[in-house]
C-alpha cells in the first residue's frame, strides 16, 4: 500500500481538482452559446428560426430547455417545453406577419418554423397523454379531454392539488355548481402562495382575487365582494372606479374605512405568502 505524506496528498488533491475543473470547463466551452448547441446537438435546433433576430429570447430559452432534457429528461421539463413552445409559436405568428427587409428566405424560414412549432406541440401533447402529473391532467382537461376531468377531480382531496394554479383550476369547475364552496377553494388557493414565485404573484394571485370578488358578489356576500375588490386594486386587477364601487356596495363611510384597512392588511399578507382565510373573519365584527 502506497503511503503518502501530507505534501504529496495535497499535490494529488490539486491534480484531481484541476482535472475536474478542466472537465467542467470543457463542457462549458463545448456549449457556451446557442451556436455551439446547434453544432453539437443539431436535433434540438431543428425547426427553429436559427440566425434570425425574431423571437430570439424565447428561442434561446427553448434551446437550453431542450438541451437540459438530453441527460435529465422528466415530464415536468417536457411540460415546460410544451408551454414555451406554445409561446414561441405565438411569437412566430407575429413574426410571420412582419415582412423581412432583407431576404425572402427569412420569411420562408419563419413560416417553416411556425409549422414546425405546431408539430412539436402535437408531438409533446401526445407524449404527455398518459401522464399522471396533476398539472398535465389539468392541461388535458382544459384542452377538452373528458377523461382528464375525472382524473383531476379524483385528486381533489389530496395534497397533489395544493398549488394556487391547480386550486384556481378546481374553482373554475365548481363555480357554476356551488359558489360557497368555490369561495373556499379560491381562498385555499391563495393560502398556498408562499411569497417566493414571482410568476405566480403576477399571474395566478390576481386571477384568484378577481374570482373571489366576482364569486362573492354573485353569492350576495357584498361586504366580502367589496373587500376583494379593494384587495384587487393592490394587485393590478381591473376594478371599476370608486364611484361605481360606492354604488355597488353602499355603506357608511366609517365601515368603508375599516374594510379598506382590512384589505390593506390582507394584501400585505398575500404578498408575503402569509395569507390565512381566517383573515376574512375580521369582516364579521363590522
């Protein structure tokens, strides 16, 4: 058995550290740009409008997402690719309407890329048909798959739907059937926002608040409807002006001020990811 002193062990450690660094560096150099990606992995660039300034940012994100799945495939990533491909297709639809000032070949490339994007969407959807991931089941339901609705509802009382997005989806199903229950689901959805996902804060949270305001109003819970309308203003939800709100929800000014205070407090809790549906109980004392 070879016995090394401290100095020799340190040199050996440095040697292997350098080898590891060189290996990692070579990987970075190999794929340091989208151009290198297309050279080393031409299949992930197929059908995209490479060397075209249109939709460049979305195309780059799509390329790296496809690349990530070569060694680390998953249904989650495939679903992300589906959503990003749809965004890319929408961008290419606009780009296809823009007449190129250079070559007609670019216009042809954009048309071909749009067609390829449509085909990629179909291919990914086919791959996800048998998926049991809740977000994908919900997606299939929104696309008109009746079997997916049954599968989605089977998950209703499980932790698998414990996200703002999936609770919002569940609420859309119950809205026409049970408005009181729908309000519970929407509040539950807000409680699952943890204050960290900025995309959820920008998209899903305002939708939950908007549906809370309209559902409470339809359910004749007018104080709560007014409360959610005020909260909505803090999250850029399109709300009627103050005069219209005053006509919809008549009350004395002191009560209006108190509801505004509750709305501001709840808005802060939502932003911090600390909303609790018990916060609404403050309305009962007014």
